[in-house]
C-alpha cells in the first residue's frame, strides 16, 4: 500500500478530549473516529488491527475446541424474560421497539440466545462437551463511556459459551478457556494475569478476570509479583488432556480484583513480592452452572436417560478494548509500537526522495520482495520532508522501518530501524528482506 493512496488521516494536534495515551494515539494515528459518546467508526489502520486481534482470538478459540457461530446484535426481549434478566439488567440495556411494537434490545451479551440455540438442537450428552463462540458487537449504555475504545458503549467482544453434562466436566471447559486465554494474550504481546473476580450481572461463583497492569487501568488489583514473569503454556498444549496442573500453578499465587481482595491473604505474601496496581480487564470468564439452562429448559439426557439442565460457563474477551490496551502497554513518546503479531503493516518503507529514479526503483524492488516473502508493506511515497516521514512512521508504530534514500540507492544499501528499540542497521539491499523475515526481532 502506498501512503499517498492510503486513508490514514493523521492528526498534527493532540486531541484535547482524550484523557489517556492510547485514546490520544488512536485519534492521532487516524485509527478511529468518534460518532457519538462511546461509539466509534474504525478507519483502515484501526480496522486492520481490530481484525488481526480478532484472528488471533479466533485461532486460539478454535484450537481449544470452540466452534464459531454468529448471533445477531438485536435480540427479542422474550428470551431475557425467561431468564429473569430483562428487568434485572437495568438502564445499561439499550431497549428498542420495532414497528410491530415488539420489544427488542441491542445485545449486551448472549447467554440467553445461545441457551435458546442449544435447547432447540441438543438433547443428548453425546453432543457434549460443546463450546460455541462468536465475535460480535455489543451495546451497553455505560453511564460514563470514556478512554476511547476502552470503555465504549458499542464494542466488539468475543464471547464463548460452554455446555457440559455436570459440574466436573464444566470445570474442564473452564480450564480450557483459562489456558486458551493465557495463550491468546501472550500472542498479542501482553502479560495478562488471571485474577479472582466478582461475577456481577452474569452470575455464578467461579470467575477470573484477565488483567494487564497499566497505570491508566480502571480496576484496582492485587497480586503476587511472580505472576508477572510466569511463562505461558506451550503452543502444543493438548486441550483435551487434564489442564488442572497448569491452572493450579497459576491460581495458587495470590491475584484478585478489588471486589474479591482478601487483605489478610495479600499481607501473608513477602512484602517485596506484593503488587498493588491498576489494571485493564481484557478478558473475563465465568462458571455459572444452571443459572440460564434451568429457567430456560436447556436439558440433556445423561447415560441414565434422565434429563437435567446443562452446566454452563461464558468467556469474554474485549476485542476492541484490546486495541487500546495493547497501545497502553506498547508505546513511547513518539507513538505506538505494534507487536509484530497484530501490526497494521509489518514493514514500512520510507522513500526519502520520491521522483529520484534510482531511489524509486529500489523502493519498488523492496516492496515486491517483502510482499513475496509474505509481509504486508506500507510505502511512504509522499513528498513530505524526511523528518515528517520519520515522525509519522514512529507515530503509527509499524515494527520495521526500511529507509531508502538517494545515497543508499547509489551504493546499494538501506537502513533498517526496529521501532521498538530504535536500533538501526545499514545493510546491503540484498540482505534486507532476509534480515527482517528471519526475525531479528530484538
Ligand atoms: C462473558 C462472555 C460477559 O459479558 N458474557 C459473555 C460474559 N463478560 S464481561 O466481563 O461483562 O465482558 C467481557 C469483556 O468485554 C470487555 N468489555 C468492554 N469493552 C469495551 N467497552 C466496554 N464497555 C466493555 N465492557 C466489557 C471486557 O474486556 C470484558 O472483560
């Protein structure tokens, strides 16, 4: 993609309305446009990152055995009356009347709807365990939408729902999602710590929030310092084996959100190992047993032929919130520093002298070469001065910058800069592609 053709409306001024760095950088880098309080359009750069995050989330859900579906954003109120949440959910629910005066709502979550799908089609334990998920927009009429996409009213969530015959197998399903979440957040370049959490309007009594530490986080959290260094489960985790040892290993160290905080247990940790910090909730998992299946009649017959309500859990990841959360974790004075795994482009080529035949030819060769090697490339072919090009690329945070000017074009060399470290290297043109594709990611 050529920057001269790309729709990346970079702002020169720092927007006044943005209180935290991720919101400022998303606006400055032209990733989003606010349309109403807590409601955003996603422009190309933001959209690409949102999709890249969604794809990693999807890969890890599939690996853990969950199956993707797509439920609608608009739901009928009847289902919510069956579960008893229509009145309980309160003013956060956006209620809509259709032309036939039927009460509808914009879904804040999908426990009821997925339970309805399940009860319609599944009657026997033979279909279990089952986990269905989708990645879909939600609406919650938050009192104080703020911090850009971090606390929006409309936001993109991955929500998975597990169905099991009994509590024991439902706990295995919970563990599968627990481990899948550790892997997902690590792939996004984040250290997310599972913490004992309150269940709020979703319900149940077993729940973990996955929290990344950040001074701008909205939650107050407490944990053991060793959790910050813990290696995540390996890529070849067998999700159908017993994951209890992995989960126990993570949950044996103290970690809790404010609502679940146990001062005595925390103070039993050696002082230098105590972390009291602020955090961003990027995921939240729940086991709530038969809270929805019992009132809604989602039952399966077990081995003995007797029908019982299924045991359920639900598992959320804030996909759009993660775009902001990653920026909170990965930025410097100059701008965003995308992890390679979700960067909107993997390589930026800065043409310092468009119109100079040798420079243009080298840029073209490099662009084709990187694309042939499977990299996505953004070429700055504009006629801004070099300083503005450097600043612009640092702002939008593409992990590798390849700088091509007339001097290099004459002697066959390019300069490569790693955005995260600022490290620069001058290489012969012929070595540039291998240098980046072979992951000199320091
Ligand atoms: C779990 C999946 C649920 O809704 N039902 C289905 C359960 N959980 S949750 O904790 O309420 O939300 C899951 C994740 O969604 C993100 N999130 C938000 N992101 C942006 N703006 C919001 N207003 C917002 N509210 C929730 C969080 O990452 C949360 O962990």
